[in-house]
């Protein structure tokens, strides 16, 4: 169980790091309130949303619908491969 927790934390750090450092993304949650299981963010330029969604589908990532209360994009805990697709976009 401890190894699973470490893996989930590692994936969350990778995704949140990209959200924080990449000017294409804007995160919603305060750093102290972030979930290891899902991340909600938007693209800084809404004109890129179609392209971003197409790239995600091509990379095998589906279900990026926004959070019910804030919109944007919501990524649930995912495979390491899918995180790389998101991060290296």
C-alpha cells in the first residue's frame, strides 16, 4: 500500500509541476488544497482547447471534462504514460 501511495504522489507532483510551470495552464486549487487523485485546470488560451483535446484523445486520454463547479479540464489519477502525454504536449 505504501508503494501505491508513493506512486500516486509522484504522478500528482509531475502533473502539478507542469500546471504550475507551463504558461499554457492555469490551476484552480491552492497548493495546500490539492488532491492527489484529480487536478482541475484550464488552458490559458481557450483557442487551444480543441487542439489540446484532440492531442489527448490521440494519446489515449479520454474524459477530460471540467469539474462540475469550476469547469476547465479535470484529470483524474492517471497512468504515467498519460501524464507524459499531458506534460510533453
